[in-house]
């Protein structure tokens, strides 16, 4: 199940271990029970893991659902307070979003007409390709077909990815200081979405800037991952590795970050 030496399944080793990840591996092996059932060693490992890595997912204990009548007065009161706080926070966030009339300081959203034009151009190219396609039964045309010539023509007519006329700039420190936490969270999502639009349109440099703006406002594993993919497309491998490393520091089990850093 894991590369854990048998000599590590020991009380003294567990007590002296200071590596949270290694303690998690030991605990998984002990719980799996392939090497035997040792409840006291499991308990000692859980206790040590709680000291070294208290937020480990392995320490979360499953608890069956209970009825409200089974809760103590203290538990019921705590749940009600938590629910009230959550509702108040969501209401405040909703009021904040609804009160925002314009986003004058944000770069303009891509026009739907641009996307329609690109789609139309792609469609017309596809139609042109279909019109010149040789039928499988047209043997005379196939005899005259020159693959080298057709390949050369394809290479010369292939259009590069679209480039935006104006790449946005990064946010200044003053702009960041003017934003509240809620504003930063809201704008970070919008900047990331604009980065996605630019990425799908082939504007990779522009996408990187939008992802960078999102990270300036509110660092997230998704924005780091997306920026890393764009950097890989532009062969900026060092920058991509740095972004993937940042993802793994925030989310050690992020699969996309692991894939990108080993690309």
C-alpha cells in the first residue's frame, strides 16, 4: 500500500517523527491492517500526527447524522450561531455585489461580436476545405494530387493565434489597497474568467496578465494552474514550474499542479 519500512511501525519512531506526511503514510498502513492490527500504535500515531499536522484529513472522524433532539443545548446553540453568522455573511456579500453598478476600473469584457466573427471565419475556412476535398472514387484527381504541394499551401495559409491589440497591465499597489476583502474576491473571479476567455481565444500573453491580476487580488490554486498552462504553451517552462510549485504549497494534493510541474 505504501513504501513504509516495517521498522517505522514502532512507538519510538512515531514519537520522534517530525514529518507530517510520513506520519500520514504510517497511519494509512496501520489502518489498512495488512501488517497486523495495532490499535494502541494507531492511537499513538494519530496523537503524534495531531501535534505535527493538526489539519491532516486523516484526523477527521466520521460522525453519523444526528437529530436535533439528540444534540446538547450547547451544541444546538453553537449550530444556530454558526448558521446565523453564515447567513449574515452571505447577505452582506449579496448586498455588496448588487450595489456595484459599474466596473469602470476593470478592462472591458470581450465583445460577443468578436467571438462570432472568429467563429464565422473558422466556419468559412471549414466550408472551403470541404469544397476542395477530393472524392474517394475520383481516381483521376487522386493521380494528380501532390501531397507536398498541399502541405506547403496549408502551412502558408495557417493563421497564428489572435493577438489582442492592447494587453492589460497589472494592478498597482494603490488599486489593491482601495479594495475590501469582498471586492478583491469578486474581482479575482472576474479577472480569472477574462483570462479563460483570452486563453480560449489564443491570446496567451493576455491570458497570463489576467491570471496575474487575479492572483494579485486573491491567490488561488486554479489561477496558478491556468497561468502555468498558458506559460507551458508559450514555452516559458521556468515560470510554469514556479506557478505549479506555488499551487502545491497551497494544495499539496492538487493533481493538476503535480501534472504541470512534471510536464
